[in-house]
DNA sequence: AAGCCTTTGTGAACGCACGCACAAAGTCGG
DNA sequence: CCGACTTTGTGCGTGCGTTCACAAAGGCTT
């Protein structure tokens, strides 16, 4: 049941690039707040967030007009406005599926709880892992996936399962009502319309670094002949 | 009449957006190769990688003209060309600094070794962790950072340390000769020109999902009054 | 050998995002 | 109360990235 809200004064069409930066601003603002800073200019906040100040102002202007000319932005107020826009003023129940090394790291990551994300369910298929207690939660068997997700009203799932199992698990969580997925498995997931998937691929990041690293060292090493050697040697 | 310029067939200015997708294509190609597929069309490969086929072709055209019209691309050959462009035909020594939950997960991640990345050094400041053996490597004390990085010829470092320590560790690895950094700490790192930093922030991804999730549910919950309640309650 | 069919590689149009630069708007000192 | 100063919010030009659509190019069949 998708209820379309009326087009109010606030522009609901926030650019994706802006959305991706709001969490960065939010973190910078929290750091400033801890230091007791009350107001901050776009210049200062932009420096703290590592972006251009004009970009910061334009990003914030998409949320509304929350600054004071000649002064800047009130830190606490801006924190609240960004949090609300991102949906962090409400609690989100999150399930983690797959509790290998990575899943455990995610389950114990403090950065989630402090931002309105509550780990509500941990699920795994391995009998050796089921029953473990991690961060005060017991790992359930994946057979209970549908039940747990429904009971806890979970709409966000984190997948830290092997690549071979990812699509199957994805299908199951979607069928259970999950509409947002954070995928750590190195596969392209197929999902129905209306379901969001974000992918984090650790090895891709390293490969991008390697590309630039190679450039600094003077471009791709050899030319054509290397390929023949490479396939020959196998 | 699009005669290639004197710059040679290969264009060295590959767009950043393309570079970011090459690893995705590479993974799809590996999957196809395992299945014994010999040639693949841009349409098929694009579907496997989850992108538009025109985009795929344009991306590949930046590397050179490696397809055959009417047939497609030879899988093995394309794997080699992309690997070479990304710099994966050589081995890269990588150091991981910080071996908490996340660092351990990264050290044990199989996706690295299979792509030319060799974990050469594990470093941590915690005496309780130093000396542990992870994946056949012993965790060294961070005091040896400079020595280890120099000796192993490490140019890529992965930072999985607490936010409070990140900048200091960053400065040290850079001073030791590292020119590429993969940062998992939730801070904006400052580095000299010529050093590349890529940031992976787990909580940011969840926040972006929350934003879209909230939209599906019907836009930001309340308006002005909520803020007053929120600050009042502190 | 010739024509048909498939698929690549790319010119061109479009849309988004970035950053400059400035007017509008508000503060603060006198 | 006024004028100078500071900082926001944004119009606009520019450049990058995406997508469409098609001519060129190669294989395959007859």
C-alpha cells in the first residue's frame, strides 16, 4: 500500500548524490556537537565533511532553508533536520543473515545502534554457529527466517552470506516483506520493483585502488605478448 | 571517418565511472568462464553485470577494440585485458592495520587473494591481539609499522582502526610510502596529493537505505513540533 | 562469391551534478 | 537606527555520464 503524500512546500525530489552525502554531514555535525560547538558556517562544515562549501549549501537547501544568513547553521537543529530527512528519528529493525567473520563484525559494529538501527535478528544456516550469542543476541537457524522477519517487523536486511547462497536468501527475505537490502555478497542480486539493494564489495574497492596505483607506477606493464604467455602457462 | 589519433589505439584517460565498473564485469566474466562459456555478447554480459549494454560497450571501448562484430567478446581474452588494465596481473602487497572484528573479517576474506592481493602484514596496537595468528599471518605490534611497510614494499594499506586513531595511523603509513588507502574508519582522512583514499562506511549505506525505506512508507513522519520535544527531553 | 544477419563501436542528444559568483538577507557595532 | 560586514541560497555555465540509435564490420549460409 503505497500512499503518495501530497506535494507540499518542501521539495521531495532530493538528488541521490545529495542523499549519499547527508550521512557524512551528519557525522561531522555530531563531532562538532560533542565539542560543544553551537553554530557552524557552511565553510567550516564543508571542510569537516571534505566537500565544497557551495555543494554543501545546495545540498542543505534541498531540505529547506535552515540556516541564518550572516551566522550559519545551528548544529543541533541541523542534526535533527538531517536525521529526520534520512528517517533516523525512528528506529529500524535490521536482520543480519550470515554470521561468518564479516557478519559478526557487522553485528558488533557500534555505528549502527547509535543511528537508530537496532539489530533484531541474527540468522545463519551453519549448525555450528546457530545458538551462539553475539552482542546479546542469539543466532537463530535460517529456517526461522520468515517467522522472525514477520514477527519483528523487519524491513531492512543485511546479507553477509556466501555468493552461492545470496540470491536464494535474498528471495526469501523479500518474500517475507523486506524492502531494503544491504548486500555484501559478491553477486548482482535480482529483486522485484520497489525493493532497494545497495552493494558493498570489499574487493572492488581494492581493485579500484590498484588501478590508480598502477598508473602512478607508469601505466599497464606489458603489451600484447603477455597474454599469450599467460594462457600458455595454464 | 573516425581515424584513431596518433596517441595509439589505447586511450589512457579512462573515466572514473568506468573504472569502478570494470571489477564488476571481471567478476561476471569469471563466473561465465567457470561455466565454460567461450564467447559472450555485450547484451549477455551486461545482463550478468546488471548494467545497460550500451554502457558496457562504451566502457570496454575505452580499453581498446577487443570484440568481434557479429560474435561478441572472447571471455578469456577480455578477462585478461580488464585484469591488465586494473593492474591485477601483478601482485599487490597489502597491510591491514587494526584487527578487531572487521579487520579479522578482512584478513580472512578470500576475495582478495584470488585477485592478486596478498595480505603481507597485520598490525595492531592492542597487546592482547599482537601475536595472534590469523590466516597464517602473525599480528605485529604497530610500533613496527614503518619497518614492515618498507621491508615488504607495501603501497596499499587497509585501515580498520577506531575513528580516533585513524588520522594518526594514516599519517604514519603515508610517511612510510603507502600511496593507496582503503579506509573503514568513519572519519574524513586528510592526505597529501598523490595519495588515493577510498572510504567504505557501513553505517552510511544503511542510512541511505533508511531514507528510501522511509519514502516508501510515506515521507518523513512529523513536522516542526517534534524537534522541540526532542531537544526538550535531553 | 554474394547477400543476409548479428553485434560491435560510436556519434549525438540529453540530463544530472558540480562549482562559481553574486544578490538577498540577516547580524552586529556604533 | 543605520551602515558595514558576514554568510546563506541559488541562477547559470560547464563538464561528465548515460542512453539511444545506427552505420560499419565481421561471420555464416547458400
